[in-house]
C-alpha cells in the first residue's frame, strides 16, 4: 500500500477558515470571553495554535529561538532526588543508603549539621559515588567539602543550597578555589509559590538574583564563566502542567541569554536545575489525590528538562512521612523512567506549536518583570524596599480570592469532598499549619467542625440562604 503521499488527500486549512467555523459555532457569543484564557501570568491563551504561531518567535529584548538547547544533559534522563530529614548523622546515612538501594539517585540532606571532618566522613560512609545536596551550608561545610573532594580526587557531584548573595567575599573566594564537581551556590525559589508567585514571578526573581550575583562577581574581577559554573537553581513545580513545562524551558534560554550578555560562554550557561513538587496545592483531606498531583508535576519538570526532581511524599503536609509514603514517592519517578519511558527524548516539547508559543510568552513576561526589578535598583534593593513583597502580595490576594470563590479547585477539598471523611486522628496539627497551602482555610473549618462534633456528640448544622 502506498502511503508516501497520504497527507496530499487532506487539503490545507487556513486560519481564516478555522476562525469562520469557530464564529459560526459560537452563535454570537463573545469570542474572547468564551475561548481566551487569561492566565495568572498575564498571558492570553488562545483556543488553538498553528505553525504560524512559531514561525517567527522573537523576544523584544532577548532574542530567543526554541529552548531545546537543553541543560547539562544530552538526553531525556534526570536524577531522582530524595530528601533525608534525620538530624542524627548515622541515621541520616542509613536513610540515604536505603533510599539509594531502593531507586533514588541523588540525596538531599535537609537538617544535618556538620561540625568537623569526622562528622562529614560519618555522614558520607558508602555514599562516595552518589550525587549529594546539602540544603543549608556554611563556610565550614564548604571548606570541609573542598578539602575532602581534593584529597579523594572525586568525580562525585555535590551541591550546596548557599545563597550566592549572602556573602560576596565568601562567594569570590569560593568560586576561585572550588573543585570542579562542587556546586557551592543555589538560587532557590521553592518557597515563592506558597507566597503567591506565578511561573513568571519565580523566573523573574531567580533571574534578577542571578544577574545581581554575576554583576557583583564581575566587579570583583571574577570571570563570568567561573561564576556561572558555580551556581545552580531550584524551583517548585506548580500544578499548571503545560505552564510548568514551558517555565523550565524558558528559564534555560533566559539564563543562557543573561550569561552571554555578561560575556560568558553558552557552555557555562548550561546550569543545573532541581525541581520539587509543590507544597501549596497538597491537601490533608482525600490525601491520596496528592499522589496524582505529584505525578503530573514531576512529569512537567521532566519534560521541561530539569536535572533532578524531588517528589515529596503525599502525606508530607500533615505528618512525618513513613516508609510507605516515601516508597510511593520514589516509585512515582521510577515508573516515569522505566515504564512511561520519559528518558528517551531530550526535549519532547520542541516544535510543539502551543509549547513553543507558551515558552516564548513566559519568557517575554519574565524579561519584562526582571527589567522592572532592575529599574528598582536590582534584586537586593527591590527586596529591601518591599517591591518584591508587594508584587507577591497582589498575586497572593488574587489567588486566595480564586480559591475561596472556587474558581481554583482542589478535588476532594473544595470540590467533590467526602463529607464523612475524618482527619484529626491521623494529622500533626502543627505540621498542617506550618506552611501556606491553598486549602488551609477549608481544612481549618472542617477540623473545627470535627473537634466540635467530638466534644459535643453532634455535628453543627449550616443554613445556606
């Protein structure tokens, strides 16, 4: 059977023809109100995208093509990061070894404190070939890691969550003297989503912070390539699937443009990016829905091209996760790797009319907000003056209204909730209220009702008028 010219049987359809059919089917309804989505990022999403939408993509100030330049990897693979919360060094080491044996590929130590070389050696027993991350760092930890890596001539990847803007003198000395495999600084915006940030806010704040860092290092005669190679980024993964894919794709190109503007090489701009599933959208009622939320979030980060992904256990928002929930989180990524086969293609979004257009739109809006921050004196001055806080406050106010009005839905909590479900017996109340989450106001109301029923033996009645 001849199929070589199969598509010749289907005549081309113009945009005008599509629009004619759409207007006919709308029967006089307002096109914009019915079919244009105004996203929180300030981007209008059309009902369909075609080749014409990506033929001539260009950004006003930063020329950008397809973001398929990728990052530090050349294929679709990524590292499965698992967080270890134990404070005791021996327990933290055991937990890390167990996680690696169970399928994790990178460990993040979140609460360990290292006081000397012996502590570090104890923590890293049998972990010499595993990529590691220390969420909080100090000058002492930095020195101990440098000494250890030089003495062992290790190829082990190690990163630290130190803020590159916290101490300019330390940053300068570290960059000039660090082992090649050590990434000492991380610009982390994981917390911003809970404070109201959209994808554009996250990228613009990260970009502005990175620009301030590069500018400061340039002032101190540190080469841009050296400074860029010492820096990584860490983001939260929000719920809007395609926006999150486009967010990570856009940031790679934005950062590459930034580094080259400072005179750095494109190679040095291939920064490492970690992503963690959102905390803000997780719920204590119908909590297994959190597994589904985390799965789509992890997929969007992977398809967006990040280097490592952390899937938080589904019950992390209301109690200390147990071995079962940690295993479920780990297996989520193992399934994406080995059963969904997401490792096979480096940039699955390349050429997608919608994703390429969305990537460019997010890049446009990010660049504009970054320029506003720069006009306010740069990242540190904008933070000190309250500009960044005010930007987030406005965004948070709009988002909170959407949650209360149920324009922002959480399945199992403010939509399709199970009225018979009880939560008090399985939650740590202090943990529930420790972080900002979208469903907290609903959950507090239900928990008060549950306590009242337990104390009085009757459930209060509510009249909706």
